[in-house]
């Protein structure tokens, strides 16, 4: 697995099922996504949450960059890693 592991904090969209004229807009709803950064292009971060045995991926979230507050690559010291 050569892709970096990232933490992306982004403003989620929301849905009003029955909007009555008195409902206030909600404040920013910040979502945090962790995963393998598969690709970053001009408009999206493409983050996979699962790596399959054949080096493919699933559960890929495509996060629009315009909604991103931060994207941070995560790292751990070698002695903190565990294998099972």
C-alpha cells in the first residue's frame, strides 16, 4: 500500500426534508474522513477506506475540494506500528 493515509476535514452538504419558512440554516457541519489518498485532481480528493488483497480499493469517497477545510497526511513513528 503506497498511498498516503490522510485526514480530510470538510463541510458536508445537508438535506431539508420539509423546509418550512421558519427553519434557520445550520452552522457548518464538519465531517472528518480518514483513508488512503488515491488521487487528487483539480476538483476532488479521492479517498479509499478499504484496500483489497489484489491491490484494488473500495468504499471510495470523492470529496469536492471547494468544501475542504484541511487535508493532512498522517504518519506514525516506526516503533508505534503494529502488525497482526
